[in-house]
């Protein structure tokens, strides 16, 4: 009798475990599973590193918005300097260039630019004969200069009136060079060094091409980069969710503020329709907020600054959330709305971010009682527990963490084994702590099968990807790979799957099905042996 009772307890316990695991599933997903997702990065929010060819047709493409330059007089052999970083005089006095001698370009046309200082002011000159200063708070005609380039690094800088700037013997920058300078060593000739040209986002693309050409480029990209065939591919490989980054200008479609280009709303509508056809759910992720929440190209920053916490950008962002929630809350393919991607810990204070998240939660709840509201951990030096302690909302709240063994010197010299052990020790411990925190669900909203290991074999990548899948499968909400398509092959989900670098194994739906089959076999065996 004891043996019979023990077998019955085993079967009952197994069934309870299966039921409990299903109970922990994400509400609204087919088969009561968790999110097993892929990001559609680089589609409706441009990131040039994902598809660099998008920028190939821009003239002076190395001088996009946000490009950092340093300018040196060839006669004085001194750098142009905004004293104190801006707000006062400009001199031509420095032997070595640093932050005060570095200017961010604001592009007006392919040959006209404005120069922003490290403190945010603009170089300005009010006409012929003026002394250039760094005192303008916002740019207009007096802050706009034409740059002429020869075949090497030499440039001329002139006013719209045609007068050239020169470096004087008194170490000033003045607009009074007589006549037209040649390219020999003269006071109006400078050497321009491009220090950084890292921003290749929506702002740089649209402003680089100009409206009409950018419209053609983006229309072609949006129509071809992601199609219904991609959703078929995802469905066949057990993916049940896509996270779709969008920019704030989508709320103003079809005619968003300059320089942004309309058309992303139609593409998002198509994506939700394709997802519905393949029983895939969608997370709409506000990847780029007005003013930029992190200064990066994927937040559509013009020059690398983070202005989102200032002015009325937060209220504008809430309006965008209202637009998205009102439009898609009732769509059968919608799983959730992510209120903001990767706010910067260095520039977005928690006491500003949390009230925004709370207001965003209430806006989504105004339109849907069940749609998941996803809040992203700040990037940089921030503890995800700060969002668990914030009491943002009561129902279907998710915290999004982004796990990369990249972007930090900590990972630079790690071996294959070190990387894998880090996943098992550090990542797994954090996930377990957050899963047990009695708070929001945990979502690994971005991760990738790439690292700083330069000589990894296919087996190394399989082991690294397998370790991540094993650990991230434990996240209470699930995970989403970054990203579906990418010119860098190890970042490309499709490439990883087709070349067997990433092995997904059974989908959550198949795991549940197999568990139920096993449970049925156990009960049948018990019944046949007259134990039940």
C-alpha cells in the first residue's frame, strides 16, 4: 500500500508542477508559454551599424549631425578653442586639442553647418568683420557657416555672405579675410580633423539626405527589411513574440516634424497584421523619445546629448504613449507596450523616470486592463531593484533588462569559459533574485550570441548561446534576441539559426505538449496497474 501511495503522490506532484509552470506563463500567449521573442531592430528606428549601406548615398557622409571635429590654423599651428567650453570668447591658441577644442556639427545642408561647443553654445558671427564667439544659445543664420573642403583635410570656413574666416596674429577668429583663399598656407585655411562620426540614426539619415531623398530611402527600407516572410520564419522556429522599436515621430505620421520621415505607422500596422496571421504577439517599444533619453543614435539624438528629462519632452512622450495605446490596445496581436528603451542612468534621474513610468502605466490602463506595461532598466550604473521598489503599477508590470557580454571593459579579456561561467553565476543569480522579489515580471528584452572573444569556434558560439538560453528561459516573462537581421552576422538571428550557431531546442508550446503527454502516460500506467 505504501508503494501505491508513493506512486500516486509522485503522479499528483508531477501534475501540480506542470500546472504550476503553466500558471506562471504569460497571459495572452498561445499555449500558455512565456515570451520567446526577437527584436525587429534597425527597421522603424534606424541604427546605421545594423545596415550601413543606408547611408552610402549621403554627400559629405562623414559630416553628419553630431560628428565631432577639431579645427587647426595652418599658419598659427594652433587649434580653435571655445574658452571655458562655450559661453564666451573663441581663440586660436591651443597646441593640443581636447574638449574645448572639439565641436559637434549640426548639419544644415551638405556644405553648411553649425558648430556646437561642449557646453552647448554655438559659434556665432553677426556679419563681415566680426570676431567669432561661442555665445549663441540656439542657431540661426549668424551661426551657420559654409565649409569648403579640398582633397585632404584642409578646409575654408565662410559666412553665407561669402566672407571667409581667418585666424589672426592676435589669435582670434574673424570674418575679414580679403578675397578668395587658395589651399596654400594662408590665414583662411584650416586643417579639420574628424574626431568621431558615431551617430547614424534617423536624424542623421533624414537630415543627411534631405527630405525627398530620405523619403525614398526609408520607404524602400521599410518595405523590404522586414516582410511577412520573416514572420513565417519566426513562426516556424518557435518564436511567439516580436519586440518592435518605434520612434516618437510615429505619433505624427504621415507628416512628422522635420527632419523625420513619415511611413513608420503604416509599417507598424502591417507588422501587427502579419503577427496576427502567424499567432505571434507584439511588444511596441518606444525606442526613441523626444529629446533623446540616452544620447545614442537609436534614440534619434541629433548630436549625442540627452535632453529628454528637460523642458516638456516628458509630457510629449506621454502623448506618444497615449497615441500608441489608444490605437493598438484592442488589437489581438498586442502583448504589451514598453514605455521607454534604455534611459541613461548618468543623465536620467530616477526621481524623474519613475513618475513618468507611473503616468505611462495609467495611460495604458486607460485603454487596456490586461496589456503588459514594460519598464526598462536604466543603462549604466543602475540596480534593477530600483524599479521593483518603485510601485509603478499593480497588474501586468514587467521590468526589461538588457544582457550583453559587451560594451564594458569587464568583458574585454574574458575567455570562452569565462563568458559562459559569467552567465551561469552572475546572470542566473540576478534572475533568481528578481524572480523571487515578489514584484514585476522579468524580461530579458535584449541579448545576443556575440562577445569579445575573437577566435570563437562554432562550438564555442553554440555553448555560449546555449548557456544564455538555458538561463534566460528562467526569466518570468521571457526573452527577446537582438536582433532579427543585421549586417554583423553573429547579431543576426536568422543567420544564427540557419547556420546552427544558435540552437533553440523545443519551443515552450512543444515543452508543455511533451509534459502533458508524459503526464498522460504516467496516469495511463497507473490506471492499467489499478493504482488509480
